[in-house]
C-alpha cells in the first residue's frame, strides 16, 4: 500500500512561509546568466522586454519590488535611448554596482548584434535568391503597417489635447514638405515645451499613462496602476538606497569623465586610422548624435537615421532601410539595433577594409555603430540616475519632453508614408502600383489595429505570403 501524500494544507503553509522570506543575495554569476538569457529571449520590443523583466525579476525571482521597478522604469522613460535596455542596466547597477550595470546593458545588446551581423551578411550575400527575396517581399508591407501602428501607439499616449496635436501636425509639415532636419524639429519642440511650462502648464502636464509598454497592444503587468506585492524582495520598497546609487558630485564627474574619455579614445582611433572623412569616423559621429535624439523609441529616431544614412551619406538605399527595419523587428533586443544593420551594409558597400574583407568591414562598422549608439545610455544610467530621479515630475523638466514626443508622432507618420511609397510604388510614385503588396499591408494593418496580433506572428505570416507569391511567379516564369 502506497504511503499517503503529505496533507495539502501543510504544503500550502510551507509555500506561504517561503513566499514571506526575502530572497537571498544574488551572485554576480547568477545575474550574468539571467541578463544573457534576456538578450536571447527579448522579443516584442519594449513592451515584451519590460514584461519579461517584470515577470522574472519582480514576480518570480523577487530581486526588486514592483514599486522600485516602476520607479526605475519612469526614470528610464525620460531619457533618450532604448528604455528596456536602460532599465536592465539600471537594475543591474542597483544589484551589483557599476560592473553589474555594464554587464546587464551589454548582454542585453550583444546577442542581437551577433544575430544581426549574421542576418545582414545573408541579406547581402543571398538577397537575390528567390526564397530570400520572397520573404522580404512579404515583410516590407508589414513594416509599413508597423510604422503606422507605432505612430498610433505613441500618439494615443502623447496627443492628449489639441495643442499637442498641433505640434505633431507642424512637425509632419516641416519634415514632409520642407525636409526640415530632425534635430531642428526636436529643438523647436523642446523650446515650445519649455515656454509652455510657464505659459500653459496644463497643456504640458504629464498624463496618467506614461509607460511606453502600456501603449502597445499587450500591456505588461508593470504598466498597470498601483503596486502589487509578490512577497518581500531583495531590493524592497523600503530598502535603503545603496551607497553607490546616491548622488555624489565626485562620482558624477568621475563617470562622466570615463564616458567622455571612452568616446574620445574611440574617435581618436578612427581619426588616426580612417581620417576625418572616413566612413567609420562619419558613422561614429552621426550615431553619437542619433543616440541623443532617441526620445520616443526607435521609430522616433529612424527618420533622422534615414535622412543621414540614406540621403546625406548614402551608406544604404531607401529599400535597404526598410529591409533593415524588418530584420530588426524579427530579432531579440532593442529595435534601435537596426543601426547595426545600417552599419554593416554601409561598411560592406563602402569597403571600409578593402574589397577583399567585405564581411570584416561590415562587421567592424556594425560594432562601431553599436558602440557609439549605446555609450550615452550607459553614461545616463551610471552617472545621471540620482540626479534625474531628483528632477522627475517637475514640469520644467518634463514639458519639453512632452512636446518632443508630440512632434515625434508627426515625424513617424512621415516615415510610414515614405515606407508606403517605396513598397506600393517600387518603380517610383506614379509608376507601377503593386496591388499584392498593398493587400499584404492592409491585412497587416487590420491584424495590428483590430486583432492586436504580435509582431513576430505578423511578420511570419506576411513573410509566408510574400514567399508564396514570389515563388509562384518564379515557377510560372
């Protein structure tokens, strides 16, 4: 006769007792394993990545309480750069000081960089193969729908009154009709917000919903109002701020000095080896500026990247830019990693290491671009965290960002129209209209807006449709 199982009430009591106990200190190696895992599974853009971190770090592992998690998220939201990567850097910094933050931020990006280098090589080497061409034929219309959906997501959060709508409309007119540089639009919007904080504070007061994840189709738990307890956390609501996270002028100057020093060393090496007009030097300078303009997420900075990489420097073409965004949507990590694709393609086509080292040249350009794009994010977190937290909620600080985010909506609408023009009229506006691409784009838009389909299932379905159409036409020929 089998031994009777332990009474269920006793098991439940043991589970409750375990839940009441705060987790033990997290070792650096254990944290490294988690950050590396996050780098490989971080699909779904900021909403998906923030949801994963909330589920793992707040609910399951209890490394940080929900209130402290939301506090860190709100801080990262007011910074330029990818908020999910900055949030990982912030939490890693709280847990294991400076090296913990660096490890978390680097491992969040590294898998995506490696995957995009491999995919970029496949794209350039085999892009004319019918199978690969068919996949991209289906994905491009989906990217157009995704850009429109991004404008809708950000607009839903940002355009809370008619004045902010006017800023968005003015930004669209400026970039669409007058080809105004993106930095000029950001500066003008920031100045409007700064003046508005004094003259019309109610217009620029922060709204209730400030979380970028909440504006997506899938609202993550961290975005919900209030704070839910999952048991004592290692960094709990009332855990004192660690010594290394407290504001200190000497530490601020030290970290700023190291960050600026790394930037100067990197630029000096490129100037010595490439010259001022070298492709890698120009990429480093351009993407440093781009890193400081990424308010509102990756879609906000893409128009600036397009203006510089496609129109001014001509590192890549317009259709290649759309293909790069498609690749960025299908890989883990922050969507702004599309800049690695831009760097790889530009380094390959410009032959930065000569015609006999195209892959190495492209890979080096991708690494250079990634380094100069993400370096400011690390400096913002490691140096400015305590200072920005002290100013969070002050209208004089948040109003310019509110106006910039409103302007970004108009800029993204312009980007979506640019994508649509290249996808629907592949031979130029006024030429042949691609009805099949239009049908795929319309279906993708319905899937996003009406049925809230996730990015990866959407891209997979569109890729399958494009592959079917392309191969069928290829066989008929």
